[in-house]
């Protein structure tokens, strides 16, 4: 069984002449417990081309210390990582293998570095004896594998926050260390330093200043592709909002391929777009269930207690549990599928050899603005068509179509923002308002269908269906209010559109 913890730490350089200051003088520290020196022996695993290290991910098998076993560290933010642990075994545990699959694909992971450390541990305690942080002085010897003929050695100081501690305390510790002449480490991790000092470090994409339309579009595409890969383990772990964020990255990427067809050859990217649509749809099964569940619970919570008649909450819980259980299993199966891995390979291939068209060499201010205006015109036509329809199913369908167009136009403006500046930022903000309004309307359409189904189930079970009908009516009222609000929201978005420059 694997478990996990949030690791928040700071690293500092040390030399043979480095002396720790009196840690008892750190503000907030009541006492310091010196736990002595422990010997740690860790072998780090990666692909031959160091795909994990390139993504700031580490996988190791460590003996010694209180947490011997397999450790997978996934980046969260600067100085913050999630560490997933599994018991010692002779091979990489299946749980950890799944969490790195989006990065390594089918490439084998092999030993790349061995780190042997002598760790001198000091625990900083508050006045009540509760741990605040652990500060260690590590004497490290690194060996590049296989062979071990390339080595490096150094000493570093590591300050790790105690569980549920205040990250600001590490700032206090850091100030005390720096006053003693101890400087922050330049390498983000022991592995990164070991790779750099014993051979080649992982190859990273060059971050040149974008000059052309192609540079901007490819930069945006790369960021969305990297987001999909990085969010894969979070989705597998069931972390909050991870499915939603991965789905958004998938949709942004697909929209970019469709919008910027004068930059990237649409005939070449069309199959990839089809697969991205499939992935977004599969992720939507879980996300849509989550959104609908929250919406129905909120509607019931808003009702006066006398109007909640019958076991409505129990029925909603049963419906929700059944739906979420099935959707979670389905999402995990999708991420384990050959089709998904083929999609990730296709994204790699696209970025390695992008099918650029002549528009890629154009000035970004011209080419990107042209594409944004085109998506805005498409949205304008769909909004006008929707507002022409009488209230009912046909208008609902037309508004849903307009919502999709609003999302695509918003993503187009977001992608163009680095090149177009404030006009694109303003357009994206106003288009997001249109998308959100239409999204709430569509959520209401779906909710009404579910409410009707729940009412039918309740009636068949001999339960009162009054409350379900009442909530259905309130959803109808909300939808009508949304439709009345749309013209004003759309007018503001239309005024913020990217305009053609004079002389063009």
C-alpha cells in the first residue's frame, strides 16, 4: 500500500567550514533535539533520456532511516513536493509505475544515480515540545550508474517543515542560516546536482523569446501538453479539481489546433484533435458528475426544511455514490488505455516536428489577431441564432452550441495574450463571462433531466416526488433569468473584441 505526504523544504549550500548557528535562537523554537547521524542509501530510477528528471520528478529506492522504501516525489510548487511512499521491494511498485506512466510512456526505468548520505538530524521543537521542522546536515556521495565510475561529493543543509506546519517558519529558519553566512542551494534537489556533476543533466526545451506567430502557438501548445502529462498522476490520485484542470488543458489544446490552422496544418493535426476530443469527453464523465452532484445538493440545501419531503437526501446520496464510483473507475481505465498513451506519443511527435504552414512565420500581431477575430465572428453568429429561438429544447441546444463557441473564442484570446497584450486579456475576460453564463444554463438543462429521473424513481418507490418537482421548477426559473441576462453579457464581450488595425 502506498501513502503520501506533502513535503515543504529549503536547501542550502554547505562546506567543510560551515558551522550551524545556535538553532535554539530561531524565533519560535523552544528547544532542539539532536537525533544523531543516520546512514541513507538511495538508488534513483529514470529512463535513459531522463524523462522524470526533466519534469522535476524523482523516483528512488532507499534503505536506512525511518522511512526506508520506495519514494516518488511529484512537484507541486517551488520547494513543495508530494511524496508517495511504498514498501521496499525488488521492483518498482505498480502504484508508482502508474503515476509515472504519462512521462515515461513505455520506456523502461533503470538505475541512474546512487546517493549515499550521512545525515545529521536536528529537530526544532516549540515550547510545548511539538516539532516545527527538521534540519539536517547531509554529507552526500553520488555515483552515476551503471558503473559508478563518475562520482561527486558535497555537503548540504536541508530544512523540512513538520506536518501541518506554517511555511513561514522556514523563512524564519532561512534568515537565521543566511545571517550565519549559509546560502540557498543552486540545485533544486540532490538528484539534480548529482546528474549535473556526474554527467549529463536532462535535456529541456529551449525557452527562446517568441518572435513569430508559430513561436507563440507552439509555446501555448507545449504548455497545454505539459499540463496534461503533469496532471495525470493527480487525476489517478483523485486530487481535488485535477480532472477539471486536465480536461481544460485538453480542450485548450484542441481549440488551439482548430483556431490556428494557418499556423499548424489542420490536415496533419486533425487526427490528434479527434483524440483530444475523445479524452475530454472521457474526463467529462467524472467532472460532469461532480458538478451535477454539487449543484443538486446546493439546490436542496437552499430549500426551507418543511419543503424537503421524503428521503430526498438519502436518494441523492445513493444516486451520487453510484455515479461517482463508476466514473472514477472509468477515468482510471482511460488513463491506463493504449489509446491514451498513443495520444501522448502523438503530442510528443507534434512538438518534435510541428507541421508548420506559412502563417507560422508571420508577425504574431497580425496572424493571431486574425484567428481570434474569426472565432469571435463564429460566436456572434451562434449567439444571434440562439436568441432568435423560442424558449424550449431548440433554444437550449442553440445556447449549448454558443457555449462551445464562446469557450473556443476565449481560449484563442488567451493563447494570443502574450502577443496582443491588454486587448486580448480584456477580450478573454469578457468571453469567459459569456462562457460561464452559458455553462450555468447548460448545467441547469442537465440538472432538470436528472431531477425528472429522480422524481420518477422516487414515485416508483412509493416516496413523495414533491421536492424533486419543486427543485425542477426553480431550475426552470434560473434558466429563464440566465436567458434574460445573456444579451447584456454578450454586448459587453462584443465591445471588447479584437479589432482590425487601421490600414489592414
